[in-house]
């Protein structure tokens, strides 16, 4: 059985700003699960790398809101 990642991209201006990080994290979780189920370590590493980038962006946004 091969899992597939839904390819619907979230446009930059779509939705409420508070929902976009949650949607990105949801896609990263899907990517991790698919990597595990299909035994594709490259997908797991991609998810790990992208989640670190997402965290850095959220940290920067938090610092920007404080100043």
C-alpha cells in the first residue's frame, strides 16, 4: 500500500493567519507518516528539516510581535 500526500497548496493570502501554521504542521505530520509507511527515509528527513524551518519562522514572528 502506497500512501499519498495531498497536493493542495495553501496560498499565501488564503485563510486566517492563525490557521496557516497549523495547516503547515498538519502537512509535515502527513509527510512523516507517509515516509514511515512507505519506508522512505528521505521524506522523514524532509519533514524534519521543514519542521525546523517552520519553528524558526514562528520564533521570528513571535519576536517581531513582542517588539
